[in-house]
């Protein structure tokens, strides 16, 4: 049931982000994402350090999508708060994505080649869907944009899954004192 709820929250948040961005309501997606974060933490039993994973993935996502904007490949609707960077609703989508990595996407952690293919196909597919809903515009030829997106997402999905696995592992102390031989 937790897996199904993770998928449902992800889909609802994705649509809230895209439709909010497409309609000048950049705040709706982040609001849904906060609800997803809280539900994941308090009702679906996410690990405490999942918040750290989300923060890292948000930074990565901001840089990746801001790179798409700065390179002139993509323009996002409702570019708030910065005109030349990934908007807040896109950043929320990266947080949304991060919330699936140790849950509905966990299987891919041990199948990274499959994850690479899924990322290379699914990433561009998501941008195409967002474009169809009015949330983004491709500023270069479709083939160029889709090729760049396929490369970026083909790398991002397995890399973020490896990060998620690392964040999901129990924390180990940096130094464990060994008993001295004299005290034995």
C-alpha cells in the first residue's frame, strides 16, 4: 500500500507542478510537494535522512534544468523566482522525483542499466508531456533537445538511485575507537 501511495502522490504532485507552472501558478506544485514530503515522512514511514537526499537532488536538479535554460534549449512557463534559471515548480518536481527513489523506484537501485534506459526514455517523455500541457517550450530543434534530455536523464536516474541507496543505508560513525590491547 505504501508503494501505491508513493506512486499516487508522485503523479498528483507532477501534475500540480506542470499545470501550476503552465497556468502562472508556480506555488501550487511546491505546495503539493511539501504535502508529499510530509506524508512520506510521517505516514509512509520514510527514513529521517530522506530529507537530506531530497535536498541534494533538488540542488542537482536546479543546476541541470538551469543549464537547459541558460544553454537556450528550454524555456519554462512561469519562470519564477529567476528568469534565467529553473523555476520553483521545476525544483519541486526534482524533490518529487527524489521522494520516489527509495520507494517506488527502489527496484531500479539494483538494476542500474534498466534505470539508464528508463531515464533516457522517460526523462524526455516527461518534458514532452510538460510541453504539451503548456509548461515548457523547446527553443532548439526537437531532436537536439530530446537527445540532450535523453543523455542527461540517462545519467541522472542511475546516479540519483546510487545516491538514494547511500542515503538509505544506516549511518555509520566516521571513527570507531578500537579497544586498546593494554585494557584487554
